[in-house]
DNA sequence: TTGCTATTGCGAATCAATTGCAATAGCTGT
DNA sequence: ACAGCTATTGCAATTGATTCGCAATAGCAA
C-alpha cells in the first residue's frame, strides 16, 4: 500500500499534480477489493464530489494505468468494458461466472510458464498477457445444466 | 473444410437461407489464413459485390459464430475490435507483436491444464477462455530496446 | 407461381471512451 | 503571500465499433 505522500511525489515526478478529484478516485480504488469500471468509479466518487465529471475519471484511470498503479482488465467473453484493479496483488487471472457474474481469482504459474517457453523458442519478449476465463461456478453449474436441457 | 452443400444444409437446419452475400463472406473467410475483423471482411467482400452493406457483414459474422463455424478473438491489450478465424484449427492462442503487428500462434496444453486444475479445485465449469499475449517478436525486440533507451 | 418470412440496405442509434476548448486551480519561484 | 506558468477540469461534442428499426427485397417450400 502506497502512502499518500509517496504517491503524490510519484505524480509530481511525472510532472503531474495532486488534485481533489485524483485523491478521491485514488481513495476509492484503494479501499475497494472489487474490480471497478470507469462508470462505477464515477458513481461512487460522485457521491462525495457531485461536481466530478466522468471524463476526469477516464483521464485519471488512464494516468494511473500509465504509472502502473492499477491494471486494466477485461472480463467475460464479449468484453467491451474495461475494469481496473490495484496492481499490488500477486500475478493472477480471472474466472467470470456467467450465472451469478461473480469473479473468482485464479492463481497459477502456468501462464507465465507458457510465456517463458514461447520466449525461449522464438526469441519473443512478452510485455503483457490478457487472460480471462469464463464459465459457471460450482453454485451455478446445476442451474445452467437445467437451463440447457 | 465444409462442402458448400453441407454448409447450406446446416444453415437451412437452423432455419436460415443461403444468400449471395453469405456465400461471399464465407468464401473470404474460407480462403484467408488471416484473422479478419468485420471491416476487413467488408473491404474484401465489397470489391466483389459493391452493394454489400457492413451491417450485413456484422450480422453474418454473428450467425457464423453462433453456428460455431468461426471463433471470435481479441488481440492486443486494448482490444476493442473483434477478429474472427475459422474454428477448424487446433486449440491455440495468439501473440501480437507490438512492433510489426504480426500475430504468432502459440500452441500449448498449459492453458487447458489450468482450466482442469481450477475445475477440479472449485467445481467450476469452463465455457471459454480468452487468452491474448502481447510483446515484441524476435525481429522487433532490438528496435524496441533502442526506442526505450 | 404464390406466399411466408428471413434477409438486406440504409440510416439512425448505442455505448464506452476520447477529445477540443475555455475556465480553473496546482505548484514553483520570488 | 503573490504572480505566472501550465496541468487539469467540466462540459459538450465526437469517435469508432457495433447494433437496431424498418420498409423493401428475395429465398425457399408447397
């Protein structure tokens, strides 16, 4: 967890300024364990600063992503919305339940192994992997089987 | 490779009709080894039938996806465009080079292993995995290192 | 050939995300 | 504390991929 001061100085080092809007958005991202999209961040932030504009949220998320403080994620197959989560979690991937929309985190070294093997084989260098799994969680499997009968 | 007749009958079985537009779009998807998005399918098809509309391309791609004749894919980190490829290839994943935009296919059993392990552990059932890798291919690694210096 | 209805072309609508711009407000140096 | 530079904001308009409504058209089964 970053202290506010070090975060502020990181912003400054990047020639940026600490504004109330950014403080607010940062605090929301810091407090939540969820994966939020821009709309949801906006909705929560707006309750505390009714003047906030959604463009500011998008711009702030983009900056935080550039600074590698948050990670952009996609969930579900037809992923057309970007979600964000704090980076200070270990390497992990996501499973989205199509029944209850719950997101379960998947931890495995195998994805990184794939990258290493492929690099060794081809000489390529990885910068990013987007992995999203989809299906039905244990609770929803039965419901889904009933549906498809 | 499906024969045209069996494809036509599969369409009919689904209560659909074979139209010149669909024939055209199917032939383009059949001939190419590339991964095409709707715009590119449209561009290529339009050369042969200048009356074709892009909405028809989107609708046809959607039908083919529902019939599981083609697979929807995303490439690159900020994937906001859907690409399609024929399904009659083995299980594989994609690496996109950020330098030359080349797409390299990655074959590995490890992704499926991750799914199996997670299923065994949690009881979840997978329906789909979206995996896209990104980085620099062997040819572009050096250029990229020069850029970031 | 007829009739039913799936399909098409067209334009308008969506929806998440981005951008241009003038007004505002951090921050640095004095 | 102040002044000045410029990063940032709010707002409205725009983008870009994709979808949708609808009237006209055209497959296809009888």
